[in-house]
């Protein structure tokens, strides 16, 4: 008996320029486009469910806090990667 996949795929269309710019921005932050999209989806669900973002998901506050602090930014990105790893969503090399 075959088992159902634990993850599903979502397919959607975007302009080629947007796709290229998005992938470049994700890679510039050492992430895959899929990692960034998953995190954006998590944040959207959080905001929709509660009516407000949790403090660590408030991107305006995060960006204000880490502006000009590369070490803080690196730590923030590592936290996001750790969350993906906990969920079993590790980028392929």
C-alpha cells in the first residue's frame, strides 16, 4: 500500500522578472525561494488566525532592530533555517 506524501506542491504563475528578482533576493540571503515562500505562508496564516503577527514575525520590527547589524541579520536567518529544519524542510544543495 502506498503512503500519501507528507508535503504538497503549490503551483502558481508570476511574471518572469518577478521570479528572477525573487530567486536572486532569496539566494542573496542564503535561502532558497521555497524557504522564503514557506515562511511567508506561515506568517500569513499566523496573522490571519490571530489578527496580529507574533513579535518575532513582525518584519517591520525585525528590520528596524537589525538594520545595519550583519551579525543580528545572520542570527535571524539561522533561526529561520532552524525552523525549516524542525519542520523537515531542508533546502537541497
